[in-house]
C-alpha cells in the first residue's frame, strides 16, 4: 500500500485495529505451552488399553530456552487447556495487528524514494 491510500481505507484499517486491541484486554488468563496425555503400560502387558496406568497429564513450556515439564491433576487440565487456547488466539490477533499496523503506517507516511536502475 502506498502513502496515497484513500482516507476510507485508512479509516477501515484503524477501526479494525481498534476492535482487535479491545479483544486483547478481554482475553483472560493465558499460558504458553502444550498439554500431553500420557499412559504408562503395566509391566508384562501386551498393548491392551485396559492394562495401562493413567491417563497422566503433563504441561510443557519453555523457560529461559529450556523445556520445562509440569505434571497436572485431572482437575487442572481444563483450565490449563483454555489458557493455552486463549494464548494461541491472542497470538493470532497480534499477528493481524502487526499486519494492519504495517499497512496503515505505509499508507500514512512517506518513505525513501526508490532509485531508478542504471543499465
């Protein structure tokens, strides 16, 4: 988008950005990471689902560049899954806001003129 984008287009970008910004504050608790369900085979069992311990739930995430694993109780799983899902939605909103910001700023500011190529 060039610096000459129409005023209605800039207004549309601004309104969309503001709607997205309003959604961020209403997101609720958020967490990074993934939840895994684990089942452990009983000694001597040969693949029968009835002969397994579990399910056990583990939440993994990165802290200071290292993977951290936390065991969760069955009662924690739902709340942690919802927080992780909200985090993913928030990241999508931020991605769209970055895109809108770039388009809006390109439309409302003048950049360095391009040089003509020499032959």
